[in-house]
C-alpha cells in the first residue's frame, strides 16, 4: 500500500516544488496566481497548491493552440494516428503512476483506478485508429448534382473536466479532439489537477508538437470563464454539473461557441420481480457505491417492484453495511473518501433531509467519528417517495434512494419524473418488457440486465438536464469537426436566366 502512495507522492513531487504550474506551448509555465490548497481526500492533509492561470497565461495558452492549429490540422490522419498511439503506449507504461495519482488526489480506490488508467489508453488508441478516416464524408447524389461531404477540424477547443475520475474523463474528451485535428486547451478541476499534468507530459513525450495540447489550472469562475469567453476558442467540451453547463452556455454565447455537455444524473435502476435478482443486486450496489458514488452514471435511484421490495431491500441493506470503506490505496477497499470537505458537507446534509422528509435510513447516514480524511459511510434511504429531494436531486456520493413501484407504467413514470436523463438500468427476464421500457425511458443510455459497460463506438450522453450531444465513435468527431457539402453539377440541369 505505502509503495503505491510513495509512487503517487513521487509523481506529484516530479512536477517541482511550490505551486503547480501550467503547461503552455510545450513547456511548464510557472504558477503566478494566488495559491490555494489541494487536499488529499484520504488523509485530509494538504497535498500541494494550485493557482489560477493569469489572464496573460490564458491568452498565451489560447494563442499557442491557435498558432499550432493550421499545422496540426494539415497533418495526415496517419501521422496523427502514430503520435496518439504512442501516447496510448506511454499511458499504459505509466498506468500504475497514473492510478496512484488518482488515488492520492481524487481519493478514488486503487481497485478501480488501475483499470481506469488502462481505459484512458484505450480511449487514445480507439480515436487514434480512426484519425485517418475522420475527415471522410458521404456521397449524396441527386439527379443533377453529385453532393458529397467532407469534414474539417473546427479549430482550437477548450476541454473542461470535473474531479471525479479526472484522468479517464480527460482522455475521453481530449483524444478525439486531437485525432480530429483540433488543438486543445484543457482546464482540469481545481480539486484534483495532478493527473492532467501527467497526461499533458505524456502526450508531449509521445511527440505531440508544442501548442497542440495545453493545460491551464484554476477555478471555473476565473480560468474556466476566460477560456469559454475567448473568441479564438471555437468549441467547448464540458463535463460537470448541469448548472455549470448553463453558465458556460451563457459565457460562450457572445462568441457563438459550439458546446458539448456531459452533465449530472439521477439514474434509475429498475428491478422487476421476474429479474435475475442476485445479479440485479450486485449491479445496483456496484453502480452506486463504486467510485465512492462520485459517478455521473451511478444508479442513484433504485426502483423495485413492490412484490419483492421488502426482501430485496433487506438483502441490499446487509450488503451496504458490509462494504469495505478505507484507504484508497488498499486493493481491498471498496469505498474511499469523498473529494473535499465542501462536497462532504453537501453529501452529509442529505441524511438530515431524508429524516425530515420521512424516509428510512436503512444503512449509514452518520459520518464516522474521528476519521481523518473525508470518508462518508455507504448510505441507503428506503421507503422514499418520488417527490422527495432524496429522490430528485443528484447527491454524487455513496448514497442510494430506494422507491417501490407497482407495475411497468408506474416504473416508467417514476423513472422519468426527474430533471435528469443520463442513463437507465433495467432488470427483467421479459424481453418484450425490456424493449418497451427501454423505449419509454427518457434517457440517453439504457443498460438491460447489465451494469454500465462502455463500448467505445457506441454513443454516450444524456437528455434533459443531463447533457447536450453525444460522445463515442463518430459522434465525437461530429462535435470536433465542421461538415462541408460540395455540390458538383453533372451539366444536365438548366441554370435559371434572369434579366435576359
Ligand atoms: P463542476 O461543474 O463544478 O466543475 C466541472 C469543471 O467546470 C471544473 O473544472 C470547474 O472548474 C469548471 N467550471 C466551474 N464553473 C465554471 C465556469 N463558470 N466556467 C467554466 N468552467 C467552470 O462539476 P464537478 O463538481 O467538478 O463534477 C461533478 C459533476 O460532474 C456532477 O454533476 C456529475 O454528474 C458531473 N459529471 C458528468 C459526467 C457525464 O459524463 N455526464 C461525467 C462525470 C461527471
């Protein structure tokens, strides 16, 4: 365990003493803004400092991306493929280091982060291999013209990411942007900025030219705002809270930015009484308590058919009480700490809200006494009603709200009765019902008899307050590229003649 923590500390120290700098135009740019602390969630102690990029540093980063764009966009897809595949190889070679940094900086558990780092490499490899065909379009012939389309990278883009699984999420947005031929200014979340530095360093070691990928630190309201308002930034790919998405849309409206939003969720897992209940139980637990509950696609609402509600929820409560909470570096740990005291306070408040609303706290609900670090016990609210805040609001912690339903119509109505529409999980052995309910759920993604298993060519994203646009496969390229239509006359049509 301590060797993994030592690995993490060595990585953090490798970025140099003092406040974490930025990475602009292929080199480190020193921190000049007022420093603020980065905390280690597992110990509650200060891990280091970070600061806002100054206005000049944001200008410099955007100018570097703007100047590097024509050359990077003009490279052949094959050349981009090679560099990005080298980056994928280096991510794999550094997977332990990356995972260790995620554990120390984001409080995520080793058992999940060792795989998440590898997924980061897979994201790079997947989009790298598609770089040569990214510009390809369609042939759309009409009687008198051959219409054909092609795509070009949109320009320098901003990528703004949250703190929950920072490395994997950043690769998911940055790899397709680079593969498409865009240049990037990345702003990672201020509570967990270290793995973003690893990523930008790895990309340069792989041979990415200076200016193609820049990384600036700082708060959303300052550094993030400057980036999203900058006229040279052509699009903003954002992952974070729904309310931040609204702010970014406002900030980018003056300069007509294209936006892609992956936002919050209050995702239902619906368990019918004909389902494989053992697997449904495993999946429901995994999808809310893994990643410390800080997961956009977490199944944070459990809708269980009333015929099996009591027995299912009783088994669930036993398992929740049995989850291993502790040191994120311990491979046996299942639930680690929350990211920050402010987030801890938000999550902890919901136990009070649940009591006031009249729900039952069947597990957890009270902070550990005397714990160092921001550990919150896995919590289960039962006998909840649809109208309660614990059933409506994204808590983003290891907290599950269980609600009974009577039949298919009731399940669909409750599942859809929230402002969010990211993912839905459905457990039933009736194929017809699986099809009907999947169609009826107002969400961007449905998993039937499964937990969240990602397939990179498939679209990822949400409806309603959960997002705008889709990632994955060609959807990512559609966002980062402009489509052009070219109509070539066959010489068979008559051009209208005026003023003859
Ligand atoms: P957040 O919205 O507070 O912050 C996300 C990023 O936006 C950070 O880098 C932050 O500094 C920046 N930011 C904040 N205000 C800004 C502004 N005005 N202008 C520009 N940038 C700004 O989100 P968070 O608390 O870091 O992350 C948790 C949220 O992210 C949850 O709601 C979760 O559901 C969501 N999330 C969604 C997905 C998805 O794929 N749908 C994935 C992971 C997380």
